[in-house]
C-alpha cells in the first residue's frame, strides 16, 4: 500500500486556515471584504478581546440565497469568477472561495443572511468545520456573520496569539485602510463597547481621512490628481510638516483594493524630494484606477500585494502627481503647532533672550507706506514707463516718533512665483571676487560667508547674501530635482511671500514680517537651500565640472576600500573629482572643481569618497545630489553668526528666488509662521 493519500475535507480546511486565517484581523479582513463585494453601504464590526473571543460583522448588502449560504462553506466555492480568463480581470476583493471554510474550520460560526425584502432569511451554525444547524429565520436584507472562540480547536495556534492590544492594532489598522479605500461606505468599529471608528460614508475622502487621522491632520492635506493613458490617480497627501516615523501613513488603493507596494510608496516619497526630514514619512492616500488586465492581484495569500505590468510608468506618474501638487502650495508650517508656553517664575523675559534679540532700527511698516523701489530680483512690471515710487521714509532718530503700524492695504502685495525664480537664476552670474580675495572667500570684517554689506548697497548687490551664486544656465543644463519646467511654472502661481526682516534672534533665526503676520527663518537652513540649488546646477554642468584646479592631497584607505574605490572612480569623475593611485592603498587628489568651498576641499572630497564606498547602488544622479548637499552645508552660514540688516534682506531675496524655498536639502523647515490671528490668540485679544 502506498504512502500518499488524499486528506479529508476537515483536515484540508484546517491546513488552509493556516494561510488564510493568520490572526483575528485576517477574519475581519475576509468578512468585511465579502460585505463590500455584496454592495453594502453600511458595515458594522464588533470585536471582543482583540477578536479572539468574538467577531461580528453586520452589513446591509445583497445577502445570500438559502442554497448559496450552505454552499459558501464548501472549499473553492465562489461567485466571483467562472473561467481562467476571469483571473486577469478581477474587480472584486475576494475570488478564491477559501476564506469561509477556513474560518469555519477553526472557530464557532453563526451566519444569518437574507437576500429579499420580505424578512425571510436563513441561519447556519458551524463548529470546527461541522455543520450543526441550517434553518429558516427572520432577518432584514443583508448578512450578520458571527465568529466566536477563534482557534478553540487548534491550541497551538491560540498559544502564539499576541496581546489583546497587538491583535486589536492589526484589526483597527486594516479597518482604517478599508475606510480610506471606500469612503462611500459607512464603517463602524467597536471593541469591548468602545467605538474606535465611525465614518459617514458620504464618498468624501478627506472626510474619511478626518475620521481616521483626526480633523487637524485632514485639514493639513492637499488633493492630488493626474491621469495617463493607463492610470488615473487621485487622493490626498499631507503637507511636509505632517509626518510619521514609518511608512504606515501611506495608503495605496488599486481599483478599490488596499495593497502594499514598495515601488509606489517609494514614488510617493520621491515626490516629496528634500521636503521631508531624515527618517520621517508622509501621510498619503493614493487611489489608482486602471484596467484589471494591467495588475495581477493573485500573487499573495492574503491578496495584499500586487504586480503591475507597467510599474515604471506608474512610478513616474505617481512621483509627478505628488510633486505637482506640492509645488502649488505655500509650504510654511505654523509656529502654533505643538506650541509650548514657557515663562520664568516671575513672568519676566529671561535676560539671555533680552541680550540675544537683535532688533534693527525699524522703518515704518513697509506695507503701510508707499511701495519700495522695485528690487532687481522682482519680475518686470507690465507698465515699465510708470514713475518710480518714492523711497520709504528714513528711520526715526532719537527723540522722534515713528509712524504707527497700519492694517494691510486692500491691494495685496506681489508674491514670488516660480517663473520669477527661473528668470533670476538665469540672469545671475558668478559673484565677482573682491580685490585680493578668491571667489567664495569670506571678507575679513565678517565672521560669516554672508558679507556685511553696506545698507546703501543692498538694493544694488543682493548677491551679497551668499558667496555661491548659480552659474548662468542654458537650455541644455540639467534642472535640479525641484525645478519645474517652464510650462509648470507658468501655471503654478504665487508660492513664497515677500518678507521684511526686522532682526535676528540668537544670531541664528531671522525675525521677519509682512501684512500676514510674523515669520521666523533659520538662516543656516535658508542659506543651505540657496547653495544646494546652485551647487546642484554646477555639478550637472559640463562647463563647471571641467574647470578644475590642481590640489595636492592624499587619502589612505583599507585594502577592501581601495579595491572598491578603483571600480567607482568614474562616479567621482562625473562630479569633477579626479583621484589617482599613489602607491599601496593611497590615492592622490589630482584635481577638483575650482568652486568647492574654500578651505573645505579636503574634508569635502574625503566625505564624497566615503559616500561612494558606503552607498549600496551609487549612480551619477545620486552622487550629484549627495555632493550638492555636502557642499551646500559646508558653504553656508552657521548659527550664532550675526548679520547686518542688508545681508538679511539679501538672504531673503535669494531664498525667494529658490524653486523650493520651504525646506533645506535635509527636509528641515526653513520658515515658520505666526499669523496675525495666532498672535492675537496668544495675547488673548481674541478668545
């Protein structure tokens, strides 16, 4: 007699349950997805003790006819597909016919389902795979599915269940995903008498996001929409100041099905390029509609992963959609978020703050006086022949009274637009070197790379804010990652407000204002963003890279590092750094771009070589960006470096000309705002 035999149905179902029913959340997933496929508009889920003791799912869907109810608990019984061709055009969430018999094999199940409006239904009771009852009952149209004592007959499985809170966390997470996948369905989740989720089912995705993430987060989200010949994208993404510590805030929905897909999630992150801090992730809800033939949903036991036939095209579309949506927004976070009030015991301002708050002799509010003469950074006005407006009044001297601050005029001030930035960057050339000083070398009377310009020269020399201006660009020069093309820039409209500096705090933060309120600017982050965009263009310019300067410096490596570096020298050469063997494991720097930050060449080149050695999959695009970030950080002004008023004005003008003036290359915010209403609330002027 042979050793191979066919297992009986009961044992086969228990084995299948090991794949389908991994934990209580698996049961909730299968039952709720069946309810969605039945066309339900309201789905109520009630669980006890993390779902191990009891799970109940009630829906108002189409229900099941008596013969279907009994047949549904047979293996591979399904109403979703008929032939093999149907596997390549699946639109339903379930289709295998394995879930119900697998659940019934390891739990006590009771189902009450009616398919008509006459109140007549059928009730079936199954315990451990054995049918105990099948009878008529009275119930409205829909299905009431109860699962009790999960894994009661498989103690080994029950032994490895996690804590109640862990199992409940898996259930709530998947219910949240379903609520974001189908905002047109009203979902309710209750655990041990406590309601955890309640959505309205109006079809408004932002409203569903508010039910999941809270109203405050939902208000900080912006819509996205895009369409290609194969894909239609829609959803909501959070502003960069709303982040999470992991990718759990990213929800991807394909044809109404929540899926986990690394490539799509990575495309969303790429769309936020340099807008997110390190190790922080966005909140995003992305719906993707496509022909079912372009996606394979039958590649994962729980149907949580899919394969796309045109994944590269999809990733590009997602990245472009996210980036386009963010470019339309003014991404300045509010200083009121998470505000903590700190006061000294006697209510007085600490002495240290009094000493480090450097206020310049303020002029009358620029938005309460006649407009300033146009800045060389401003776009030309339509009427070029109009007379130049008078200059603002001089600052009041001792003993004189200053003009009071007034409300903003009815006509709003002009804001910077991306097309202005492109025009400015094309017009700006490299800064001339002062006599006896190399390009980029700090002036002797200044402790920082930002020259202490004479106030009278500020209008004529806005370049003084930073030593490294972007080189003149041509049509063939590659754009920075955050640089929109001309057609995008023309459609985006204003983004960055014009700011007027009024002082410095701790020699680190610029205090500025306009008619909207108060702004704090991190001077190092601002200068770093300016330099990053300039260096990125330089690293991508063949002309700039070819301008090399001989530099005598040697770097020693380990044997393994030297072997790796020999194969990656072309990457360094692509950004203008040429190394040559100098005996043993030592390399000599033969030449490098002449515009490297003065005095930082050796440290910068060593840092670049370490990046090349440690990066898993380096390429030209990655080293170009990494090198630009390294240079921008070393070339920027630091904290605790006081600046003149003219230098602050020039720095803000240069920041406004950036394509992305909101975050530094590392994703940290540059500007934080306090609106006039925020200030009034802080001082209890409004309640």
